[in-house]
């Protein structure tokens, strides 16, 4: 089954999401349609789909999808994954579905709308023993990181999707989980600080979707649908 992937975000999604999906759902062929990697060069480059999340991704999704279908390519399934960032999942899902249905030729294509809640690093927290705890950059400091994040910042390692609350002033979460990972490494690790561009894609490749599904109900929706599509 050919699955076109549309995701919000930037470098971590460009480099890490497809390997994670392919490793865990090898029965499918995943093709990334967004985000689009920025081209190197001296001039600023604006490309559709790179760095877009939330409302921006909803706005751009129809255009990206229309462009992909206009080439004559075909797919069996559309997979849209975005950082929820403490927004309402029902409302966000409805807007993404409306964007897809706005492309007439896409209306009969199966689709899965899923969320990383509040962001993709939540999955790494769920699979901590496979990811942070095993990475050479954080060996020796990961226990201190975990204790501080749990005790001082109320990060639940059993239900990590519950982290933070919506802040109307920011139109986003009051706190960023990825920012806490960075701060934790700056506090307790001498080797290096956490980097979304470097560590997130590297750790996603080590992650078990089954483990994440057990702790993250919103991810579980993605997990079950991708498994069902193989039956």
C-alpha cells in the first residue's frame, strides 16, 4: 500500500518520520509529501509545507495535495500527522479533513488524520527506555533528566500526551516539551544539549510504535489504522 505522508514541522519530521513509519509498518510504502526540505543556498527559500503546523498546515494541505495528484501519481492512503500543541483534536481533525475534501479528486482516497500531542517528542518520552536512556549523548545523565522533568515539571512518563495546557495568548501550549528536554540536558548532561534537528530524528528510528501506542491514546489512533489497512 502506497501511503502519502503530510506532516507539520521541520527538520525532525523531514529526517525522522518516514524511517520511523517504515520501520514500524513495513507492509506499507511511505512517501513524504510534506514537509519539503529547504534547498541550501545563499538566497532565502520559501517552499510549501516546510515548518508548517496547525492553521498553516491546514491552509497549505489542499494545495500540496492538489499539486501531488496533478502529476498523475496515485496513492492508496493519505496520512496526515501534525503537532497538536494543546489544541482540540476534534476541531483540528475536522479542519484537516475539510482541506482534503476541498480537493475533488482526493475525496475517495482513504485518509488517516493523527496527532503528536503536544509534539513529536512526546513519543520519545513514551519510549524513554528505548530512546533517551540508550543514546550515548545522554548516558549517565538520563536518570537525573527524568527525575527533574517528572518532579519539577510534571511530565508524566506514563501518560505523556497529558503534558501542559492551552495558552490563549500563545495559541499553543503554555510550555514546550521539547524545550524541557533541552533544558534538562543543559542542567544535567555535560556531553551535549538536546537538539530537535539532530536527536529527534535519530531517536525516532529506535522507537517502537507499539510502546508509544500503549501510553499515547492519540498516537494509538494512527497505530491501529495503519495496522488495519494491512488486513
